[in-house]
C-alpha cells in the first residue's frame, strides 16, 4: 500500500516549472466503490482544524488494486446553522488544500463558514497525498526556452529519462495523477462526508477538477463555483496565444496603474523603457535579483516573476519597487545556488496528463515563440511557454485530453470571472460559458487579479448566495472594479 507524503505553486508559477477524445465514463464505471469514513483528528499544527486520510485506488479502473492515502482537512460549521459541507478544489497545479483549510480558510466569508464545513485536500500526487517525486538534477536540466534543434532533441531525451525516473521513484500513482482520476477521488470524498450531492468551489486549476466532476456526475452536483476558470478545450496554438494576450493585458494594466498612481515607485517615469532595459540586461546575463543577492535572472525568469506579481493588486507597489531597484543597480554579479537534495516534488506532472500540446520540431516551436512575442511584446515570454518544454514528448493519448465540455447539471455552474485576470483570461471564462450553455452562468468582476471572491465584496455576496441558497445571478451580472490600494 502506498503511504507517502506543500507545494503551493500558483498557476503561472507552475507553468514556469512548466483526438481520440475521452468520453465520460458510464455511470457504472465512474461510480467509486463505497468509501470508508474519514478518521478525523485534530491537525498537528492547529488543533482547531481536523485532518484525516481516505484510502483510494491508485487506478480507478482497478478498484481492488494498489491504494494510496488522500490527505484532507476540514473546519466544521456551527451546528445550529450548518447546511452541509463545502469542498474547495485547490489550484496550482500543486497547491495544498490541506494547508488552505488549516492556515487560510478565512478566504471564505464568516457567514459561509458558519453554514458549511470547509473541506479540502491535497490532490493525488501532491503534498500529503503521495507526491510525485523526481531526481532534482533531471528537473534542473529542463531549459526554460529551447534555442535550436539540438536542444529540442536533448529536451526530448531528457524528458523521457525524467518520466522514467519519476515513475520509478513515485510508483504506480505517477501514471494516474490526471484530473479524471482526481474527479473520481472527489466523488469518494463526497460519499465519505455523507453528502448526497456535492457543493464545490474550485479555484484556477481546481476549476478543471470541477468541470470534469460535473461531466462525470451531473446528478450529484448541488452547487459549483468555478473561480478563475480554465478552458480545457484549447489546442497548442490557441492555448499559447490566449495566455500570451492575457499576460500582456496584465502588463498593460500594471503600467496604466503606475502612470496614474503616485504609490508606484516608477510613477512619472517611462515604465516600458525601464522594462526594456531590464530585458537587455537579462539577455546579457547581467541582471540579478535584489531579493536573492547573486541570483542571475534570465529573460524568462524576469517575465515569470513579474507576471506572478500581477495576481493581486496589493503586490503592485512592491513589484514597482523591485523593478526600480534593479534599474538603479550599478554593479551586478552572478553566483550559483545548490541545495544538494537528490529528489524534488513535481506537482506539475498532472498538467502533462491533462493536456496534449504536441510540437513536431524546433521550427514549429520557434514559430510559437515568435507569435507569442508579437502578442506579448512587453512580457515577451509568457510562463505558459514552458508548458511546451516540460510536456515535450509526452506519450499520447494523454489520460484526460482537451475537449469541449459536456455538462448537464440541474443547477447552472457559476463562473466567477475577472476581466483583467493575469493568468486565466476572461476570454477563457466566456468560452467555457458558451460550452456550458444554459448549464452555466457568468458573474463578471470588472477589476484586476487572479480570482475575485476575496477582493470584491460584491462577488463574495453573490457567490455566498449561490452556494447557500442556489440563487443564480441574472444574465450579464457584473461587479464594479475596486481600484488598487494606494
């Protein structure tokens, strides 16, 4: 029996580490075996929360075979007002739902916490749920960008070695960390909680889990919120192009804020000129990170770290200071860092089992790079580009390939979408809504950031009303932007 043990990797960060369609399983095939009750105990780091495990099949097509322990946590509602359990689907890939509940369950309103047990988990292959582990040196060999055909071929070869190494170190679970398998885990969690139907809130990559669950078990969905929605219908070109346009749009919004806000350390200066200069330094190997003295920033890392700060508007003043510090630096030097660890967790493995992004050769890859640069002339290297590198050569068909959604739930899924989301673009939410038809509803936040529930009281009220009483917002419902703090 597998018994192995935080990876809090945001969507863009994970990407930077970064058909024969799969039809929904028949009800008989998709229905998990009766799940044992979860043995809840006080969590070690905070006894006001409860932690537990649930034994589940590694391969849901072989329910009697090898098993692993899914790690869970919950905070119970007020018995006087409790309506049931709300399961939170963490993002990433690689975010820990257990950590979210133990250390950050306040992301949900006090009213919602009074009415629902807040439950989450570490998805299979991550955190405390038998994490995928691989040789650190093989992970380190993955280039951020590929420069020529020889490096393309070397990356193919290294990725094959990496897959074999991860499989050997992780065991059978390595080949079953796809989101279809995770959706079956989610239904087992629902059953173990004693819930007839699932009440679910998924964030970022967690929306992929919610979508797949709704496809497999439409009659078991009580209410489902998809915040910062992934669009799992896109091929290689559309996936990259939409990500590039979204990233450049986020840069434009940051630049516009800096121009109008005296809080910005670069206010009154030519931000784009400063940014271009930093890129030139990075290309020459002369740019170091002031937060990590001696660490040299490549152009890709400069773009990745900057993009990450677009996730929350409260980070924007710090981002401006960071860029200004690098611009003002006169003497730069480089140094290497090494941890000496033999293995490292690899929470991104799920992505290569959920997405088929084939690239034939370097010529095709270089075409993607040129097109991304045209769509994102400032950011230049959207983190999504690394998805091509890390998944290059993945055997096909993948376990959970892209496809148009086929959802037929009684209650429409609620898509909480942000117009200026830097990672999961607003166009993704609109496209998902078109696929859902009458089985989906969009609540638009007109502001900024990756997600909206925590940043907009208007969104929070609408989401709480939907989850509690299943009140679906009117068509075209919208919440006003909240200006970044000054």
